């Protein structure tokens, strides 16, 4: 088994927490290391981390990592107690520094990413939608199912008591086409923590008007004013199925 090795990773992706059998509640994170390699870091018990270890998106961290049992080439485990938060990469010059770091991980299409995943080469990457995506908001059960609720209860053994993890009662997704010659249409769920937190904040701030504000932020005008890329990651059990794990959106 591979030993722990210290590495530095710019954390560019942070998904909304989900119930986990390993740590009770886990966040899927990912980013690029100093050598330009893409690194998926999972599971991260983010809400159980000490405040000084709770990194932000586009912040470098230093931590001990080792290849996980997950066969996907980018997947690593993290030693939570080793996390050190370093400098952040800002948004100056329309995110120019961030663009340089993610540029090697932009792929031509969803289909190209699926082919790479099948070959065991790559299972995460950035894709630019080829048309104006449609924001999809669908209701779903507001409570966790019995299995996931049990995992969350189990998670109390791993860290201090915290506010219970909310099940977002909506599925957010984009329906879009990519540049692949064989592309039909993709309907991909959005897992980005920022998107889910926007809903959680705006339902209190705007009440019944939260949906209008949400569409204003993430709907058609978002793509008209921003150069949006989708960060896609596949599902370990279903390697040809991808979700939108993060949004990259410098101004045009």
C-alpha cells in the first residue's frame, strides 16, 4: 500500500456534503497540485475540520495524501490532521492565474471524457457547453432516506456535534450540449457546494422569491456574461455517468 506523502493542492472543486460510510458525512474535493496533476481528494470530513483547516475554493493546501482504494487515477485520501491552509489564488485579470492552472484539464467534450474514463486515464475534467444550457430545478424528498440518515447518525462518532446536514429538497441540473460530434444532450446534476448554499441562503433572504434570484444567478444571463466551464466528475460505481462537481465562471 502506498505511503502517505506530503503534497500541495489548489482546491478548485468542493461539492455539497453527502452521507458517507467512511466519515459519516463527506465532501468530494479536487484540484491541481504544483506539478499540474489533477487530484481528487475524497472523503473530506469538511464540517468536522477545525476552522483553521477549513480551506476555501482556490486556496492552496499542504497535506499528507496517499492513493486511495478508489481505482480512479486521480483519487487520493487525505490525513485530515495534516491540512495546512496556504495562499489563495484570486480573481485578478478575469481569473487569469486560475485559468492557467486548470487549462491542461479542459477536454473537448463529455464523450471524450467518457472515453478517457473507460481507458482509466482521466475521470475528471472541464467541459465548455456548446449551447446555452437550461437550468433545471426539480423537487425531490426533503428528508434523507433511512440508509443515509443512519450514516449521518454514525458520523457523530467521528467528530464534534454540529448542525445536522440538510437534504436540499431540489435537484439542480443543467441540460446542455457539448462539442462532441456524437453529442445528443446531457442532463447533469450540479453538486457544487456554492450552488446549494445559494439556495439555502436565498430562501431565507428572499422567501418565495428565491427561485427567481436563483435563476437570475445561474440561468441564461449567467452564461451571457460569464465564460462558464463545467467541472465534471464521474461516479465511482457508474464510471460512464458524470455530474457537474464545480462551476468555473470568469467574466467574459
